[in-house]
């Protein structure tokens, strides 16, 4: 679930809360129409503070900084009770800016149809994420990686998939980034269905090597 998203300079960036993104943020530098796990992408760890992180959480106990056998590019928000996740939830929260994401609707055992899901004209997607620090034992270099939190699908997304990313309203994104916010788990609710849109797109989005504007166009 939520294994692909896109970030581009469409109209959504004109309606973001300006005091959340860095003043010098230039989305065209990071523009990508088919972002997949293991890519390095921009996330915010605090208002006005953006970093590039590896999309696939690598815990510090792993010997190598690379995607492992477990799917750590996303994590169910209902499964954060273990000490490791509690520590990240307490002090290592970040948000992911995205223009839309892709999800596949299963038709039968052999057929899946890709959809692009995006916010309506009055909304923007800020993905609630957790990150961790991995230290290279040979060089001491610190590398950061993150995972996207997911929740049960709202009635809009349920037509495509039973899960969806946790998206934050702009004011809630500030709370998520605030280390003093007392109850971050209270923010992990499904995004309002009435602020979301979707349509079918080309199956070409299934190949992560494809990266061009036509991927976000409605399928013929």
C-alpha cells in the first residue's frame, strides 16, 4: 500500500501554507512523476527545515544501509505500540509533501488497475512519516531514512484499496512536527473523503523507471 507517489509543480504548491516549506524550496528540482521506495526524496523534519531521506526505513541495528527483506517503506499506524516505534513516534516524526499517489485496484487474481489519487482544489497532501538514523560503522556517517504511516481507508479510498496513507491538514502538520505535541497518535486519522479525487491512469506507472508527465493523465 502506498508504494508509489508523485511530486510536481502543479497548482497544489500555490496553496500550501507558505510558512511550512523553506523559503528557497524549488519543487522543480525534486519533480518526479513516479517515486518508488528506495529513492531519496525531500521530507520536512521541522517547519522550514527540509532534508533528503531514503524512502525505506533502515533501523540502526541493520548492518547495511539498504532495503531489507521486510517492507519498511510503510507502517500501519495501528501497530506502533512496541518500544522501537514508540521512540520514533515520540521524537522522530516528519512529513512528506506529495502532489498525489498511485494505488492499484484489484479486479481479479490477474488484473489490477492503477489509479491516481490527489487532493481537491482546496487541499494538499502532507504524509505523516517516521524517520530513523543509521550510522555507518566504518565512517561514522549518519544516514536518515523514513517510512510512511498508513491507516484504514475512508469511504472514498475503500473503492480502490482497504488502506491509505495518513495525510495531515496543514495545521495538523505543524502539530505532527512539534516534538512537544502531547498526543501525536490522535492525528493518525483518515483524510476527509470529500477532499480527495481519483481517476484511472496508464499501467505504465507500474514500471518505476518511467518518469514523465503523461503518467498522471487520465487513461484513455
